[in-house]
C-alpha cells in the first residue's frame, strides 16, 4: 500500500554521477528537480508514446510521497498534465470481497488486490496514449477503494504508478511489470517503517494495541515479501541517510 505519510530523506546517485541529498523529513526541491529529470528520461525513451514509471517498496517506505512529488515536478517543468499518478491502492478488493475470500485480516497482502484489473489499466495507459483514462484510488476514511478519483489526461507522457508488489515475480504482477519502463525501489529501515505504519493505523481509528497488532501481523509480513523483489528493480532509493539511488547496469 502507498503511504500518505512516507518520507524520502537522503539519496545518492551512482559513484560516477554522485550527488547527495540532506537527510530532511521531506523531499527537498533539489531532490525533486534531479529525480524528476531522471523520471522524464523514462518518458523520453518512448518518444511520443506514454511511459510508465513504477515505484515499488514495502509498506511505510515512502512510495506515494515520492510518486506524487515526481508527478508535480514533471508538470512544473514540462507543463500541466504532462505526468499523472496511478496508485495501486485503487485496486484493493472491497471489504465485501475480502470477507468473501477470507482475506479481511490480510488486507494489503498481494492476494487482496485486483492485480489483473491493474494490469489491464496499465495496458490501456500504454496502448491508448491519446485517451483520457480514469484511475481509482483508496479512501482511508471509507476504508474502501473509490472509482475515478484520478485522471490520466491525453497529454500525459509519463504515468507514475506506486505500490508494494510492482516488481514481485508472481502471476499478474509479472505482467504488470512488463508494461513499465523502469521500476524504482524505495526502502527504509524496518523500525522506521513500523513507526510510520503504526501512526497510519492510529490515524485510521485503531487503538494503540490494535495498530501494533495489525502492523506486526500484516504490514510487516507483507513487507518481507516485497523485499524479495528488490533485486528486480532498476534503481534503489533509500529514505534514510545517504544510501544509493542508482540505475542497475
């Protein structure tokens, strides 16, 4: 799941093009300028067609913060509607379906998403570049997915999608990954992620004990699966300290 409270702190480029970012609580303007330029390269590689940049990583790593920041920066430089946001969270199964499948206690796990619906939307994004496409999202007040919250405008050349399982080598996720130009992996220490996730659950109305139990029994195990996909990503972005952001050769 994307994190509305995630943070990106410090990032470095590869040694041959090194640059450092301060370990601040949020993305700085320097972060966004440089990362946005790199993101636009993904779009440029397909000429006039739409490109998809995936932002993967475990729960609480800061994926949605990075994805939204990239979209805003690309639009600042290349114009309104040049980029768009596509969160995997919009493909959560409804609570009714989770109950039917016995997955209510595992909400946010890989089987609790409509992965084939997500893959189909990514395919439309790639194959219909002149079409405006509505995108669902997840409402943390309703605790349900909602339709058509976002719009990918016909002018959008870069679509930034984010979610836990984008690089996982599993049915449906593999097919979705094949539609992305690159996937960047956002990571943070387990303790930092746990704190962010507990805060998220508290904000959603759970008691302290229930929040801790949910994170320990659901979010952190989901993160362990996501961590197995790290090596399948094109870049690694650390949200803490001065670790590497690099393109894999």
